[in-house]
């Protein structure tokens, strides 16, 4: 789907079976209630700001087994999106900056992910299930966020907290006792 192809779109979309890339800002500012990715099993890339400020309620990424790229700002400011479950997307090794910036809800990250980049959860308001293989929480990754539960005991390989990783965030408790490599 090319640049801004469904920008400000209000309705239902049936994705083509051969779809591989949802391009930059393809669904930005759109109002799509449910995006069924099971119809696009070859999807591998969600481009820069693909869903920026979308009012999308539900997106099932478990049906996109070849998904490997979540680019910068992909879900930025998607406040209606209550669940982003990437637990079955084991091809994702890297997510872009600001990927979940301003998201309200729950994000479940794939276990193979090793790093949370710059401002990846900035202004985030919800719950994050961290990957077991997480090693680095990048600079300002959770700045200005309101994380209801951040369980670092699920990331025993964590060794680096970037500059201002939790700057001005509201997190009730951070237990670093299970991160011996920090």
C-alpha cells in the first residue's frame, strides 16, 4: 500500500492476499475499526507512521507470521488500540523509534526482541510485556509514560538502561533485582 493510500479513510478494508508492505502513513488519521491481516499472510513490513493517529480498534498481528519490520512511529498516537500482540511474530528483531509513542493499551513484545529503541514507548499509557531476550532499554524509551506494570524480572538478560530511559515516567515500581547483568 503506497504512501498515504488510506489516509483519513473511514470504513472497511479488505487487504490483498499478495500484500507485503503497508507503506508510510498508509492508514494515518484513518478510522478503520478492524484490520484483518489474516488475508495478507505475506505482509512483512509496516512502514514509517503506517497507523499514525489512526482510530483503529483492533489489529491482529498474529496472522502475519512473516512480519519483520515495524518502522519508526508505526503505531504512534493510536489511542483506541487496546492490544498489540506481537508474541507470535518471532521474525521481528528490531522495532523503530517512537513505534508505540502515545499508545494506550497493552503491548506484548516478541521474545526474540533484544532492544527497545529511542522513545519507543514515550507517552505510552498501558501495560508492556517485555521480551525474555531483552538486553537494552534505549534512551528515553519510557519517557513521560504511565506504565501500569513493567516486570523486568521477565528480561533476565537486560544489561543496559539508556540515558533518561524512564524520564518523567509514572511507574509504580521497577524491580531490578532480577537483572544481574545490569
